[in-house]
């Protein structure tokens, strides 16, 4: 294991909390807790109605900084993280880290994950397992292939073209940004990390990747590749369309807006015209005229060009400034959608 680096303090001593969603991880949770470095102020374990001895193991792990929350009902990994984050805010945490409970995340990289937020260079940081070739070879091939596909779709949907490995669950966020999130827009299941990126882009928060290897031992993956490939694309498509509407029509109107509005109708018209007349040609046995073909081809060419230019502008519009360093950032005015007292509604006494 790499030697743990101490966190550089830019101003004072930041209150850092680690949130660990836990479900049936009695064999791993003790070591995960014990390996968290002393610079971390609070460790919050959220037991998501485990069927094993997870809660008992946490209770037997003696630490003044350790807090155990128990859900009333199973809420999924996203629901557990929201509960833990809500409690961390009440404890006064300035930076909240999310770690999985299966031991696959190396706590020696906590410093690297947190430091960009302390330095005001990012609002939200996440791990990237694809920059360590040796450790990457240990990642199951199916998981690697699935991650590559989901990464591109997530870039397109979220607008964060500068990130990779979007399903990586080793993340950190500044409290001011966390308070601004709409909890209703955050998924409770394994779409959680991706839905966070969609919501962060709405706030124009700066997201940064932090290179770190994953550790794979005897623990099985808790997320099904088949489930992800079946369920994620539809959610990502909805997120993409919602982002386009908000970013290029509702909150702003710029050159990219014009390119999208011109390119998409032209492309659809050309494709539909071509398909209709292709079917007519097959049905009648008559070859389509040159003019008919051109009416299909020209809109397709123009549509692709407009959409390519819009995509180029979209890639260059990735948020570049950490919003938590600004005097004013967007706030969540709807109390029912905020994290205030969220944990009280979800946990037992």
C-alpha cells in the first residue's frame, strides 16, 4: 500500500467527512473504516437494511469519529449516500467524501481526491481508474468494455467531456455545492454517480478527475453490467435532452443553440425522406430520380455539419471555474428537495 500523504491545509483545518453506504458487507466494513486516515473528522456508515451483521460489526468498531445510521427501508446506494451527506452537513462537514464499503477503494488516495477542492480548483472530484495500466489489467474485461460505452454516453448526457470512468464511486464534494443539489434529481440506485454529474452540470459546477487504481480481490461487483447497459442508456438520453433544453434554450441561447435547432430537423428530414422514397422505389421497382436523392442527401450533409459544429461548441463549454469559491452560487429553495433534515426522514432512532 502506498504511503498516506498528509492533506495540505490552505486555510485552517477543514472538516472532512467520509460517507460509506453499506449493504451486506460485514466481511469488509471493519477494514475499510480502520484504514481511513486520521485527518478525516467523521466517518458516517449508512446501513441500508443489511441482512448480515454489517451494523453489528460497525458498532463493535471503536472510534469517536464513527457514526452509524440505519435506514428504515432499503433505499439503494444513492439513497444511502444522500442520507449520509445530509447527516455530514448537520455535523458541519465542509468536504464530504463518498467511499464504497467493499474495500475496492484505496484510502491512501483520499488526499489526492480532497486537495483540489481545498485549493479551490474543483467543486466535485472523482476517481479515474483508467489511467493506471497495470491495475487496469486486473479489471474484468466485461467491466472495462461496459465502462467505455457508458463513459461516452455520460459525457454526451452530462456535458462533462473532460471526465472518464463516470461510474467510479470514489468522490468528494464541497458542502456549498452539495446544499444546492436537488435531491429529487438524484437517483437512488446505481445510476447515482451519473445522475450527480447531470445535476452538477445544471449548477455549472467544476468536476475534476483524480487518477487512482482500483483494487479487485474476492468481492463480486455489486452492479450488473447487463442492468447498466439496459437501463442506463434510456436515463442518459432523457438527461441529454433535458440538458440541451436547459442549457441551450431555457437558460441561454447562443451559436450552439442555432446549430442544434438547424441541424436536428435537417438530419431527421433527410433520413425520413430517404427512407420513404427508398421504400417506394422497392415497392414500385422504379429507380428514384436524381432530384429525389439530392433532397435526401443535402439535408443529411448539412444536418451532420451543423450538429458537428454544435457538438464542438458543447465540448468547449465544460465548466472551468469552481463555483464554491464565488460569493453567490445557486441555492435549493424547495425545502422538500434539499438535504436539510433528509437523514431524519430515512433513518431509525
